[in-house]
């Protein structure tokens, strides 16, 4: 057996984190098990020593998966086994990936896979707060050239006090839910949602989270020291380079690249300009020795020249690729009600980025079933982000949403959902189709989604807008520029992608990725302040299209009525085997769903037609209505007896219409008076306090004949119950 090493440390609030290696997954290049309470995460790392031919990037994959056995459940899928990663697992995988990826050398291209498995779970401990620490520890145990350690922590704020890695119960009371990742020196990843917090509070939350990260990084190094120190990094040679050719390409091509960069042309024309410069330069290498290799290296170095030229241009002149200053926002145009058949829609265009967004209103039956070990239940608010290839002028088969689409849609959803009231009765689905893309498409989704909800008549509390911020800095100097509303090229060639979502009052969601070391807090603060100004400008442009939610929904939008009933009536509305509720749906054409919450029943009626809504609502209300003495009801004759008839005057409620209460005149016999199924109006005249039986009258609704004299009751005869038992020789009474 390989020697087993263990370490543990206190997180500062009494919780103990335990890390073990050497027991499980010993053939992986690095593996460990992290334990907090009953939660256990197995992390493994494998990286190929050689790079695949033609690969000029790091093929890193991070996969987080939760085992259903960890929570004592069997999967609900047809095959009853874990399948492809859920969106929830993809989102956690992305969080770890974004934190690890910048810390590998740029020339390391070996296929690398990080697997993270939740193998045991404490339902109150959120595993995504600990997966970054587990992944980093596994990497640090290998000889892979990784410039760690890193860690990730969740930051919450409860009653004004910051908390690291709050439990699930604590998080429900928090106004901040932020995952922060980085090294002991820098933050390089952050994502979260907030309740309209200020920029100053946001920065304090980041700083607080970084202090916890520093401690966890130190614990990883202490663990390695316990094991005799870190392994020497493996030797590798994954790139062919020609330094002389590199300098030549940069020197020869930079002036022409600068001319195109300063032209201020649109994206497509600018791309064609860069391509023309490259193709002309490649002609110099026609027929030379190792032509294919030389040309591939020229292309690589040409892109390096683009990187340096664009950055130098911005730092030297303050002008950007499209001619804007660092704080300028691209031109915006937007409109609502673009799709006549949708329940709500909008188009939001900012520069060369455009989102066509729709809102669909659904009923309880449209809720999304969530079937993951740590995320089980129903979801009533969905946002789906689509990024087709034509939006960037490319050809690519549509294979369904990838990790990027899942991540961008989730960020937009987190930013908007804080403004949707809890009492909205609809299931909401927002779909953002990106029709053009040149940076900030997820933020365009936020803006378009907010407007589409207003157009649909959903009473969101405030409009929500988003903006993507960038950073250009020069290593070894204090020069830097914060860029508002970045282009795609500025994202790709810049040092930071910082997306900030919020209202006029504060931040509701954000996402940040940093590609450099040495990010200073004053840079972050400046970016936040600049983002606020940009966000307010964008919200102002959105207000020109729609400033408040529509007072009513579209005529063709479905309506929902929710009827609250007492718990004991739930069974009556459902009926045996669902017979009653199915009958309501069949007769009305509306959809009816029933659930119990907090000791009450809630009947949701969903219909596109006002008449079907009226019929269904009336039927439900009739079932749960409480009979009132003196009220008139429309009844149906159910049974005819010698002494009268039993009439169903409310669904499931029968009363006796005695022969003496049918008419003012004496009715000698029931023969021929009624037939079963006859409809008639009756008045409820009495509810027996002991038996709960109902006594009805028809004659009370008829005009009394002129001159009619009612017989006075015999004074010596009291109520039946006071007269003693009947004598046997009297025979049965008619009533």
C-alpha cells in the first residue's frame, strides 16, 4: 500500500476540513479526498506528457459530477444511473476551470483532465464551496507545471456580517452569494448574485473572501511540506519556436497592424484588414525550406503582434479598435413587442451585439423538474441563451447548448431573478437568441430579458442592465486602462473580463475572470465605478423603449387565477382518482393544478380563454364554498322519495326538499312532481347543528297565493326530538 497522508485545519468557525491522499485513485497522476462534515469530494488529475500534433493551446477539461448514492437516492432517469452532466454540474465545472486555466504555462499543451466527484454529502453543506480547494490540492500533488495553489470560497453576508462558506440554511438569509477564486496573491475568478449591493460592499466582500483563500493556499503548502515537498515539475517541449522569426514578424507586421487597428472600422472589415496584412506577408515564405512550419509560426507570431499593437495603441492614445474612448458605450437601439405572437419580446442591440429575446408564460405543469443529488425539486424561472454560429459570421453545426451557453444564460438569470416578485403565479421562460456578437452578448441578454419581461406585463421591481468591463495593462509599469463595454477582441486580447449586472440602486450579479497577476484593489474599484456609470447610461437607453412593466398582459397571453382553499377541501377538488379535477378540465378547457403549501391548498387555473377560466373558477369555488342559510342555489334533483326529493344544490352537497316545501299548495304525493336530473332553484333554510344535514325549500322562492292562510302549528306539539319515541302502532312518518 502507498503511504496515506492526512491533514486537517479549522476554517475559523469550528468547521474542520480534512484532506487525505494515497488511499483512493492511486493510478491518477494526483488525487485526494476532501472531507467537511459528511461531505466528501474525490479529486483526480491526469495530464498527458506529450501534446497532440497541431495543438497550440491547453486542452484542459474539468468535470464535476455528483453521485446519487452520496445523498442516498437512486437516479430518476430511465436507465437509473448517472448520465451526462446537468447544467448545475456544468456550472460548477466552469467555476473551477476558470480559476485553474490561467495558472498553466502558455506553452504547456498536454491534454489535462480534472475530475471531481461528490461521493458523500451533508445536505446542509454546499460542495461547490470546496471543489476548488480539492482540485488544486490534487494538482499540487503532481509534477504537472501548475502555478498554484489556488482555492475557491463562497462569501455570504448575514445581518451585515460577512461569512465564509455559509451553509445552505445560512445562505437563505444572506444578501450576497459570491464564489471567489484565486491564489494567495491575486483574485482571478469571481461569480455571484446579490440584493442590489453597493460597489463598496462588493469590494469588501471580495477582500474578505481573499483572506480565506490565502489561508487555504497556505494549508496546501503545509500539506506538501509534510509529505517532503512538492515534486519537481516535469520536463516538456510542446512548442516549436523560432525567436529570430518571431522578432522579424513583429517588426515587419506591426506598422500595418497598427494602421488597421486605428482605422476604427467595423468588426468584419477590421478582420478582413488584418487577414489581408497576414496573407500578403505569408507570400514571402512561398517555396522556402520547411514552408508549412514557417507559415504556421508566422501566423502564431502575427497574432502576438496583434496582441501587443492593440494594447499599446490603447495605452498610448486612449483610443480603441472602434474609435471609442475607454468610457464610451457603443450606440444602443432597442424595442419591445417585436414578436406579435410571443407573450413578451424585445430586441436589444449595442454596437455589433444583438439579442432577440422572448418571454413565455406557463402554468405549474410547465415547471422544470430538477433531478440532481444536491439540486432536487422544481424550477419556475428559466433563461436559455443561444449562440448560433451565424452571429459571428461562421459556419458550425448546431449541436445544442455548450458549456459557454449554459454559463452565460445562468449569469443573466441570476442578474434578473432578484427583480422578479415571489408572488408572480406564472412559470417564466426567457429565451435569448444572439443574432450578432461582438462582445458582451450575455449582458445584452440581461437588458433584453428585462425589457421582454416588462413587455409581457410581469411586474418586475426595477429594470436590470448589464455591462462588460475590460482591462489593458503593461507589465512592469503602472500603466493600465479600464475599458467600458468591451468588444470581442478586447476580451480576447485584454487582461480582464468583468461583467456587472444591476439596477439603478445596486449590483444584482457579476462575473469576473482575470488573466494577469498583480491585480490591484484600486483597479477593481475603478472598474466598478466605471461600470456603474455605464450601467446607468444603458438603463437610460432601455427606458426610452419601455420604462415600466405593461399594466396588462397581451390579449393572447394566458391568464392564471390562484384560489386559496382550506386543506380539507383539497381531496374534494381532486376527487377519487383525480376524477373531479379531470372533469373540471374537460368541461372548462382550462388547466387545473393543485398543491399544498403551509397547511393551505392552492388551486391554480391556467387558461388562454376568459370563458374557460370563468367556468373552471366557478366549478372550483362551488366545490369549496361553504353553504349559507338564506342563500339561493341552482340545484339538480338526484333522488325522489315518498316524502320529498334530495337535491344537489352544491357540488357534493345534497339537501332534502321536503314534500311540504315544494309549493304553497298541498302536494299529496311525489308521483309526477319531479324526475331525476330536473334543474330548479332552491333556498337553504336550515342546517341541522347536530347532523349537518341541509333542509331546502322551493316554495320560499314562489309568490304566496292571494288569500293563502298557513295552518298554525299545534301549540301542544313541540319539536320532534322533545316528543318522545313513536309508538309502534303509529307506523312510519312520511318524513
